[in-house]
C-alpha cells in the first residue's frame, strides 16, 4: 500500500471561525500558566460574555510529537486549526491527541461554571465507498477522560502511563462512529466525580484520543478515506438539554449572523 492509497483526513477539528465569533490563538508554545505548558496548540471559543472555553491540545504520530510550524502572531494564525491532520496513514501507524478544556472568566461573572458537550462525527469519504468503509472498520479509536488514578497522572496526556485508567467515552473503530448516534448527536462531558457535571473556572477537564491502523488485514481499505469531526460546546450550567440537538432542529441556531438564545454558549467546531 503506497502513501497515496490510504488516507485518514480531517474536514475540520477546532475551527477558529463560526457561530459566535471564534478567535484562533493557536500554535503558541510555553504558556505562562504551568498547567498548560504541555500543549503545543490552543484556541479560544469566544462568546460575548467574559466566559471563554479554552482548548489546549497536542498530537503525536508514531510516538513523536507532531510539530507545528514556527509560532506566529495571533492575528496571522489560520482560521482552521487541526487536532489530527494526517494525509498519509499506513498499516502499523498510530497516534494520539491530548486535549485540555478550561474556562476563563476574568470578570468572575459565572462562578457556577458551564456545562461542556462534545460531538464526534465520522463519515466515509473518497471516491470508493467500499474501500472507505473497509478502512473505517480497521482504524481503532479510544476516547477517555484523562483522570489518572485517584488524581495521580490527571491531565498528563495520552502518553502517560496512567492514561488507560480514565473512564472510557468511546472505544471502537471509526466505522462504529459512522453509525453511533450518541456521539454524533453530542454527549455531555462529565467524569462523574461527585459534582453536577459543570466545569468551573478553577478546574481542568482533560481527554485523550488514541487511534491506530493495525497492520493486520493486508490491503483491506486500500484507496479509502475517512473524515471525522470533533466539536466542543459550552453552555450555561443550568442548561441540561443537548445544544447540538437543539441547533440541528433550528430552534437554537448559532449560525453566523444569528444570535444565540443563551448568551453563554461558546463552541469550537
């Protein structure tokens, strides 16, 4: 199988342009806050309130940290930044993404925090649907809360020895994701650690994404391509309904040029 014959692609991961005016801050290194020094990229999902959802992440490919270009001024950053962006994936390849979520509320306007949701949507791509289906059925994906063991190793990332102890959000193949109504519809991110599920400004909520294309099965999936999107959404803490579901019905649209009915909504998509 040549590099051109198998592709894992991304339509979008953490886009900096969208519903409520997102600002891409990405690719900076060495954040002054020690909690975020381990991330190579970050972006804000901004709303018109002081509360902002900060997303930091780093990716690995075959054990190496994926290098992004040299840091650029914020104003020069592209509008579309990537969680995982690989065009040539071969049998035996593997990688990960470590993601951290944090609320920034400099005005102390929302001490109760916000409720954070995630949506993962996968679909077959490329000119050969059968090959794409076969490829999707081969690529494994494991998504977990990065909680460590009793707090030890918490938010240390997918490379850490305690990463596998976090509660599973999804474990299967990209093929499973194409038919998983739960994740594609959106799920609330709540590790269930004796709280109400809301993310407060002094807290971090971390996730790990680990994928692999096993070497077994030979050329099955040759010529296929799979797209998958990850979107995060933060809404007010007293809002319990799925924001992705209400957006899909058009009852709570936050499309460009519209106004969200809940002004604390913020989305990275």
